[in-house]
């Protein structure tokens, strides 16, 4: 598989999704009145049905290419080193400066840092996984099965395996197939999003806990029977795939500020959870009104995206990361 060139439509999707990532994380940590709030929970649950599946699918789609020496250098520079740095720093923040505990916590991703570690594993696994027959079916079966194990957050193994079908789908899907999806009638998109809202409403009605959406804890810890947990996991996976299909259809090609944000989303992802951590330490879960929290979350997400999702911030971040990487990664022979 050859590497793909940048595509404004995918960058626009990434821009929307990174905004929603920050938006949801603000609500998750700053809202103190979940119980009985159908609207705010509905927004949160609905976004969680698609924002990570879409992001992961796009990451898989642009991970095509041979696993050369440069591939591994990029993997270390773009995934492993940022993970080690930020996970350690956030570990210090979460433990009140405990040096040794923060070192141990490198094996346990701190909140949002799971994505970087999982991304590293996905990129390593995609090529060998693509060699199997019926590999997508197998990845879904394993994703469902992993819920019966008790890996917890260790090395992000549970989430890595649970979300892998989305990455693998992006890795396997050809450019021609994506164009075919984009050419479909937009009426199908409306049906997809109506279905997603219906699924969000249904899982709330069934009192499905939010941890089921995270796919990071065993089934026995989400308060449902084994059968119900499997049904929920399969429903979530299916809904995620349908939403990917829908967003591929509606993605626009025109370059704008969202395109720029999508191209420079890494620093936004890395830094926003640190800012939220500081807010939590200063203020705690202080927002008790759901609609007010949604409004503040939107403003917060817009501000973080504006400050850290621009080319200047991205260049500064890359300059620092490349400088650190040169200390640890050998130059080409």
C-alpha cells in the first residue's frame, strides 16, 4: 500500500472531531450534575458514539505504507516520545508530584493518553492483521471478547483491541472505496444520524453506564449481564461504523480554519487534558447546570483549538519533539 496525500475532507473531519474531543472532556470533568439530565447526557453519549471511531478510522486510513526504518522513526517520534513525556507530566500532576508513582504510571495511560499508546500498537498491528482472511470479522470478534478479560488500563490493551476494528477498516479501505461512499445520496446520511441519536437514547434508557462507551473496563464492571454487555458492545461498534460512513459522505473539501485545525490537532489533543486537570484542581466539578456546562464546554474547546491548533503552535511543538527525539533516535546510517 502506498502512502496517501493530504485530503482536505479528512482534515476537516479531524478538525470537527478534535473540537468534540475537547468539548466532551470538559463536560466529563467539570459537570457535577449528571443524574436526571437527559439533554446534556444525550449530547455527551451521542458524540461518544462517533467522535473516536471517526478519528481512529482516519488514523488508520493514513497509516498505509511500508514499515521501513523511517516508519519506525516516525512512530517513536510521533507516538512513543510524546506519550512518555506527557503521561509522565500528567502522572506528576495527578499524584501530587510523586516521582516513582509517575514512573510506574507510564504503564497505565493517564486519562486521554491512552490514544497515543493505542495508536502506536495499531500502527504496528495493522499490516500483520491485514494478512488474515476475514480480518475485519476477526477484529470485531476479538473486540467483543476482550470485554470478558481484566486488562483494565494496563498499556491501554483493552481499548487498543476494542477500537482496533475502526483503525483496521481505515487501513484496509482503498481511496476508490472512499470515493464511492462519498458519492452516495445524502439521504442515507440523515438516516445514519437519526439512528445514532436513537441508539444514544436507547442506551440511556437502558441505564447503560458511560464506561461501556469508553470500552476500557471489563463487562463485569459496567453493571450489566454478560449477554447485555455483548449486545451493547456490538451495537456500539455497528453504530460507530455507520457514523464513519455518514461523516465520509458529508465531509466538505473547501479549505478553511477547521482544515487547519485538523492538520494541527496533535498539540490540542496533548495539552487540553492538562488544562482541564488544572481547572479541576482549582475549581472542581463546579458546573451544576447542564446547558450552561455545554455552553462553557463549547467556548473552552474553541479557545483551546484556537490557541494550540494553529500552524505556529504546531511548528513549535514539532521543533521541541524533534529536538528531544534526536537525543534518543539514531540518525540514518
